[in-house]
C-alpha cells in the first residue's frame, strides 16, 4: 500500500494512539487526512497542520455512540473529496462502570462506521475500493479479567472484521478489512484502572495479569501500525506487542 496523495479518515484521532499513528501516516505524504473525534484538540491539529503543510488536515466532529453523527461525518468527507481510500476505526474507551457507552463506542459505533464507509467506498456503488482498518486489542484475543466488558467488545470487533473480509464481499466491493490488536500501550486509557475495572474490590488481586504484559510506547506502536498497512492482505489479523508486530494465524 502506498500512501502518497491518498485520503485517510482516522476515527479517534486525538487519542494517545491516534495522534502518533496520524503523525507516522503524515510522514508518508498523505494527501488529505480527516480526524474524526468528539471534540477537537486545537493544539495537536495546529501542530499537524504546521509540520505537514503539504497535506490537507481537517477535523470533523463525531460521536461514535450516535449513528447520525457518524453518517454526517462521512457525508462531509464525501462532499469535499468524493472518495475515501483508508478508514481507521481507532476510537475506544475502557470504563467498566459505563457499560452501555463502552459497547456503543467500542462496538456498535465501529459497526456503523464500517458499514457506512463501505457504502461510500464500494466499487459496486461507484467507489474506488480501499482499506478499512479496525483497531481492536489483544484483550479481544485473550480477554482480561480486569476489563470484561472492554474485552467482550474487542472480541466482537475481531469477529465482525473477519466476517466483513469474506472473499465474496471483497470481490464485489474492492474493500479489504484489516484488524490490528495492540498490546498494553502507555496511554490514558489505562489510567485509573483500579476505579474503572470490572470489580474494583478485586483489582489488587488480579492486577498482576496486566503488569506481566510488556508495555509499549504509542510511538513504537504507530511505526508498527504503518508497516502493517504497507503489507497486510484482506482479512488478516495482527498483534503489536512491545513495538513488534506479528500476523496471527487463525
């Protein structure tokens, strides 16, 4: 996959992982980058626009728990550009106290985003084809007792992505689906886990299950992320643990 000049949508672009992944992609001379998120981070948006002045970088508001805002965000892109090359579904929350919101953002919103993007990108509808990337988690492969709801949503995203990558669909749409599962990464999502875990009263007893995993920086994850996009085939599933990426053979 070559990135120069293409149109990319990154959902959750102002998150800890999103910021670094966007930086790595912009280094590849992306033509047009749309950052979808709940609110703008003007500091980072200004930074991106100054450092990568050859790329057109825009913020589009979206609430992944509300399908109408997802539809409107994609409409804005299509009205401006007329096509989409890559969509990266990178939004996510981890807070076991907020069950409905967690499912809405991590799963339901991702499903809506996939289907809406596919409708615009599909060759069957006059689109150019492309790639949809769903960022899940290693917790979707090996569920974490510390975050049962979060793990369940990520497992479901992996299953959904695998189904969407069916060769029959790809033949008609020209859109490939790739799933990337980051391991433990030092971002705000893992802050205050003792309060956000499934059973806070048992947190101290099981927290070592998190501590045993090798943590990686968002920067290392982002570099691996771009390399995966360069080589990944439709339907493939990848992990990024400790900054190293590996294809998962199912």
